[in-house]
C-alpha cells in the first residue's frame, strides 16, 4: 500500500511539473488546468491510500512529503533528459553535415 501511495504522489508531482510553462520534459504544451486538477486528485488519492494503514494525520504528512519530494526531483529528470536529447541531436546533426560518415 505505501509503495502505491508513493507512486500516486510522484505522479501528482509530475502533473504539477508538466503544468508549468518552463518545464523541459515534453516539448508540446499541455493544458495546465487539467493537469492541476489531475494533480489534486492524485494527491487526494495518495493521502487516502496512506490513511488506510496509518491513519489520517500520518497520511497527510506522508502525502505532502511525497509530493514535495517529487516536485524537487522532476525538474532534474526533465533537465537530464533535455540534455540527452540535445546531445543526440548534436551528434546526428554532425553526422549529417559530414555526409553520413562518423
């Protein structure tokens, strides 16, 4: 149960991150309102799943810690993937400029 609650909290944080206008994980714009509502629903679900084995005071604290942790981790993941994408495009661009020779 706690593992599933952690995944729900991380998914809620990912929705909050994707709703931000300066995120670099995806290049297509998303609907911020829908993502924020989805994040709210996932956070409530996370707290409910935590409350089943531990009670509501612990559930609220655990959900807040999980979502806060996720909000600090997702920007690093997005930046790391963006750097990898740019490096891959740079290597492909260099190969194209050399006539296909590596």
